[in-house]
C-alpha cells in the first residue's frame, strides 16, 4: 500500500526540517520539486533537488537540498511598515 508514496525530507533552506508525504511518479520519487511557501506573508516558490534516498522502516525517504539560485529570494522586505 505505501509503495505509491514516499517521504520528502527538506534538509536546508526555508523548509529545513519539514517532511511531506508525496506520490511517486511512474514508480519513482521526483528528482526536483517546487514548493510554494509563505515567507513574511508573501508566497514564494522554492526549488529543491533530490540528493539521497533510503528505506526507513519500509518507507522510501528522499532528502532534498535547497536550490537558492532557481528559487525566489528569501530576504524579507525591511521597508514594510
């Protein structure tokens, strides 16, 4: 049953420490994922690349590293208010 999903672990960047259950694509985990998250109230797109995968208790876990160059900037806007 659990073979149609995997656990994505975000190891750095704005989503560091987050885990997410994701669907396998044609039986494989994604190599690159785009994640939308709110930073200081603004939605930003963050790209992550797969760097390692392993079996943890019968569940596939894939670790993703932040790709800052392709992602929206993370700096907050100091001129607000």
